[in-house]
C-alpha cells in the first residue's frame, strides 16, 4: 500500500512491516518514518525488538497523551 502525503498515515500494523510504500519514492517506509508516524521520538530505544514491529503493536504516545488530558479535564478538574 502506498502512503499519501495529503492524508494521515495509515494504521501502522506489525504484520505489514514490509508492505508500506513511500508516497513518492519506490521504497518501503524507513524506520524513522515509522517512528514519526507513530508519534515516537526518533531516539527511542526498543532494546531487542524490531522498532517497526514495536510501533505497530503499541498505542501511539500522542494518543495516550490526548486520552490522559481528556480524563483530567472531564474527571479531575
């Protein structure tokens, strides 16, 4: 599947590690591009795990932040 520059990134799933194509260049999405699309910092260390697999199996940090903010706003403030 080819990604689009006009739309948000597709859902990053661990089973499609090699199936995501760059929007303009004939190549698969790089590790850094996966990290950015998954809202992870580029220097994130995943120890022995494949970073693309770890990003595909996780909930994005930005999503967790937004959920935490909403819980705080609706329940604790």
